[in-house]
C-alpha cells in the first residue's frame, strides 16, 4: 500500500511538472500581468482615486449646505406659557429646524479650487502612467535577461558536446598510440570545467526567472517559460535618432514631465486661492423653525392643538451676509508668500525633471551606440575565433598542437560567443529604451 501511495505521488508530481512546463508567457502577457498585479501600481491607482474624490468635492462645494435639527426637552417648575407668562407646571416641548447656506462669491476661491483639484488629479494620473512605464521597462529588462541567460546555456551546452566528441576522437587516437594519454586526461578535465560552467549558467538562468517572478509578484512555485520572440536583426548600418531629437519628442510625451507641469499649475492656482482670502465673502442663508408644547393652552384654558401650534410657532427667514476681512494677523499675506515660494520651487522641480530625462536619454543613446560597436566587433571576433578553432582542431586531431593550445582556442571561441550574445541583448534593450522615450510601445 505504501509503495502504491509513493507511485501515485510520483505520478502527480510528474503530471504537475508537465503542466507547468507547458505554460508559456510572451512579453505582452508578462507586462499585462504586472500592470494588473504590481502593488506599487495599485497604490498609485488608489492615489489617483483619492484626487478624483477631491475634485468631486471641490465641485460640490459650490452647492448649498442644508442642515436639519430636532430637539425635545422636558421642563419642570416655572416655564414660559403660550400667553408669554410664567407658571409652575411640567411640560414636554418638541422643536424642529431647517437651515440652508450657500456661498455666492468668495474671491473666486471656489472656481480656483476646482481648477487646482483638476490639475492635482491629472498629476496623479501622470504619476500612475509613469509607474506603469517603469514596471514595463523592468519587465522588458528581465525578459531580455532570461533570453540572454538561455543563450549562454545553449553556448555552454554546445561547448560540452563538442568536447565530448573530441574526447571520443582523442580516446581513439590514444588507443592507437598516436597521442599520449595525458592529452585525453587534459580534455576530460576541460569537460569537467565546461560542465561546471554549464551548471553555473543554468543557475543564472534560474535567478533570471526568479527576478521576473518577483517583478510579477508571483511566487516561484508558479513557474512558466517565456516565449522566445523573433528578435530584430542588428545591422552594422543601423541608424539611431540623435539623443536631442529623442529628448525634444520625449519632453512632450513623458508622464513625469506632464506630472511636474500639472503640479506647477496646481501651485499657481494655490496662489490665486490664497489671494482670494483678501476679498469679501458673500453668502446667502435661509432658516425655518417650529415647535410644539404639550401644555400650551389658550385664554379659555383649552389645550392648543398640534396643528394650531405649528401654524402659530413657525418662524423662517432669508438673508445675505457679507464678511469683509480687515486684519487677520498677517495670515493671508503669509499664505500668499508661501504659495509663491512653492511655485518657484516647483519651477525648479520641473526643470530638474527635464534635466534628468535628458541625461537618461543621453545615457541610453551613448550606451546604444557603444553596444552596437561592441556587437560588430564581437561578431567579427566570433567569425575569427570559429575559423581559428576549426584550424586548431584539425591540427590537434593530427597531433600538431597540444591539449593546452586546443583548450585555449576553444575557450577563446566560447568567450567571444558570450560577448556577442551580451552585446546583442544590450543593444536591443538600449534601442528599446530610446523607442520608449520616443513614444513607441516596447515590443519584441
């Protein structure tokens, strides 16, 4: 029974592993999943909802405020009677009121507050877009890192296969007496080193996947394999937009620039709001009051009915109120000065944001140019190393070179292939960053 249980568990594990192995995610799916589940983006979305509520409240502030009230009191001893005289008796009096108040004009503070809240909301939405753009770039970088790691695993695996074939050929030459057994031992040691390198590359691949899982907020147990896209061909005559051309385009598109501009407008509106406190405030008000007392009697000693009391006790009024600021300890003037300082500070912040964007674009452009040059040089190096290794291998097979020279040539080829792969993925990523700044969606 125990053996049957172990066999069943083994089959379940094999089946679940096969299901996981069949899962395949392309770049777009990774990006979409991250945008939907990343905690930072969700927090930024909540922040934008907060400012959306603030905008709605700023609009609602133009509406009148209406309040109602009910009161009930038990009176003992001397109390005011209906005929305006006092007598000793216990009574129960119920009253109700309704009031309304509306600001007619307050130095345009209401209108400016709506404009400010709208700019704050736009800035929050721009920050949300910036967070989405950042996570998209992180996902693309992690995705390309996996592709690069997979390519290095393939290179390392191919090298071990070549070495295994060479061990087989060398073994035959040793058996035939054409080579010393030391040559075979040295190649076998080379295979051991290459197998270790293969394991290291496989570990790097797993770490690259782990990095992607964590960016996606996925536990490492929910594994999948990424799809290998058809990567763009790196051309020697490939042209890149000048960094200043990209910057001129990006400064009109990037959400971090728009966010800083919206916040500058918000602070400017805050100055107008502070200045509005220097002007009078005109408000309109209306109120209504009524009450009932269970002990009220008329001159004949008859109890006055509820209906009659409500008719006789009702009280209402309408009016306007003009509040004129005369002296407020200099608070308004201080608020205006501080608001103007915030405007100046935000102007510096806007310029600094533009400077950071320009530097990032210049860095991305310089890195892309350098990666292209490195790719072209690495491509030539691979071609030369392949030919050199082929020639060395032929001489090794006939005993014209020793094992050390053979291994050195083989290692040179492996390094050149690794450098080529690194330069290729580095160039692709840098060009995608430039496209990203230029308003072109990132696709592989």
